[in-house]
């Protein structure tokens, strides 16, 4: 059996279904391009029929992202498949991914169909999808709670209809590893034609077993894994791409499996997804968490200094975490700055470099030493921002335990300075209210969080917040500064600019 495992990344489809996550087309394109750099085999770009935004994003990714299979999800009906193909048809390697539930609990309560009807619908959907592309994947939703023999008959029918990949998901995260491995093994031994297709698995993390179940399924013969960056997704999330890949990489002696992933892109991909979704990575998260390669205990520190492998089973550099000692400061030149960014994997256009270098110089005036983490924050701030409608010119705050917090903000719009002041129940609230006065919007702050990008009293603070204008669409904003209140203002303004840009785009689309 082949040792090659195909990585099917569903960050942009299942990952975006995480509560509170909403990505626009430009953000999805950024993530898709980075996933291609990471070396995933398949990008599931979205569920085209779900919304006009999803259709637009899948279409853009299919058109612009090369060297990777682009998949779109469709329920087992002709309308969904038609819309999926409309979105995918410009892709170099398009895949239609169609699904229907096969467990009795889903048949009875959700679909209200009998087993024969589901079998026929699955086969018909695959046959219809094959009219458009030779690469068709079929998923049996809630497979792990389905009757094994019935599932084998469904899979036989879709293979006969032309499916090239069959996915056996643990949709609700109910399985345990030894049970799931036995389940996969049974299906592979009792499904006629299974040797003609790739067997895929898609595990959810409701019991914290998604990665363990995925690895168990690989041991039983599955050769495609469906996963997400940072394990994001519905409910407790999905199997984490970085954990699956690094388990295979680190324990090749036990697993004997290979992927096409460039592991040095893992950390950068993780940070990008965290930044754009507003989902902060827990410090103790395996592989990409802040503490994953940190050693606090004196015994551990002593061991690592004498021999790294005493307490580290992976080199941080392997996943793209830099341990460089090169320190940049306010006297560093543009060439050294550009060189260090290149070493960190950032290749910028001259315009992007100029913007990032200006931010670097401004920060260097306030901060003695600039670390790699500072540089990463600067680049993400400068080159991943939407083109702003409003920019922050100045900010003045009056606050304290005996005064009403008041904020005065000056914003620039098309070269004109607009100023307003407002009071609030705290300085951040006052800042948001003052910005609302300038923009004429009345946004609701749904969530606000801060983390220190670096250590020390002059650490950069990274504020991530979520706002909504209508109670439905939630937008993520992000800002950095050595001043927490300035970072909050920048984050709020970033989110407001996204809202305004999306409004412009929707208005433009309405006129087409």
C-alpha cells in the first residue's frame, strides 16, 4: 500500500463554520495562497450554494490559486452540484465534493428518507457530478454511527457511479481510535471496488480524539485526511493539520507515512489563520502554541542547554519558528530589514516593503530591540490590511478612577482630517464611540482580546476584536502598538474599514 497521504484542507469551509468566524473573499484568497505554499494537496474552498459570498470566494480561489486541487462542497442534489461547478470550472484541478448522511438517526430525523432513497440519491449525485469533472469525492455524513454493511453498499454504489475518493467521517466526534480503525478496516475489506478509490477520513474533536482517530484510520489503510489549520471548525473543531503532519514527520519510524507538506510553512500558516479569523491560539497548543517550545522548569532548561533532544522531540525551525539572535534597532537600514524579512519567509513588493519599513522605524523609536515576532506583527499589520477608508491620525485619552473616560480621535479620509470626542464606560468604549461618531456607523463590539506579541515593558500589544453592524455579520479587526489603547483604536478602525469595503463591493455587485 502507498505510503503517500493526501492532505485535504477544509479550513476555508469547515473551519469557517467555527462560531464567530466570517472571512471575506480577499481574506480567503490570502489563506488559500498560503495553503498552496504549505503544500496541501486539496483546498476545500467553501460551500458555493451556501451564500453569494461563498460562491464568489470559491470562484476566486479556483481561478487564482494554482498547483493544487480546489474542491467545492455540494449536497447530493443537482442544483448544489450545478452551483459548485459554476464556481470550480476555472480551476486547474477541480473537485466536486458531494455528501449525504447515512446514519439511521440522520435518515429518520433530518432527511426523513429511507436507506434505499439515500443510496439512490448518493449514486445519482456522483454520476451527475462526473458529467463536469473526473475528480468527484463522496462523503457519507455521520458514517461512524452508520450501519457498517449498509455503508458498504452505499460506497459500492458511489464507486460504481464514478467517485474517485470516498470519505468516512466521524462527523460528531463520537469514535475512539481502536473502534474507528476497526470500522475503516471493515469497510475496506467488505466494499467491492474500494481498491479503485482513495479512502478519506474527516474527524471532529468533540472528545479531543480527532488527531488520534485520524492516525488510527491511516494505520487501517486510509490515505486522505481532512483537517484544518489550528484544528478550527464546527463545535470543538476538526483534526489539526499541523498535529497530524508533525506526528507523521516525527514518528516516521512508527507510522511510515509521507506527505507533500513543507513543514517550515506551518507556523506562518497558523499565524495567518489565527489573525484573519480572530481565533487566538491557546498557549499550550501542540506544534504552534506559544509554549510549544518553551521551557520553564530549571531541570528542563538545564537538559535542553546540554542536549536539545532531552526535552524537545522537534526542532522549532522545522515548523518555521525562528530562533534567530539577529536584533534590529532604530539604526538598522532598509537592506538589513529586507534581508531579515526574507529569512523569515516574507517576500514583499517594493511598495509593501516601504510601508513595513516606515512602521519598523516608528516602532524602533519606541522600542530598543525589535524581535522576529515584532517583525511578523508589522508585516501582518501592513500587508494584510484592507485598503483603508479611514486611517488613524491621532488619539487622545482622558481616563482614571475618578474621571469619566473620554476619547478624542482624529481620522483621515481622502486627506481630510475628521475629529470627534466621546465618553464611554471605559477608555476602549470611549474610543469606539468616538470613531462611530466620525464614521456615522453604530457598531456593536462583540468581543475584545489582547495578547503581548513579545515580552518586556515595551512589548507590542496585539488587539483582536469583533464587531457587528446588523447583529448578523461579524467582522474581525486587528491592531498592534506598544500602546494598548492605540492598538484597540487601530483594531476597531480595521474592522470598520472592512465593513465599509464590503458595503462598497456589495453595492457595486448590485449594479452589475
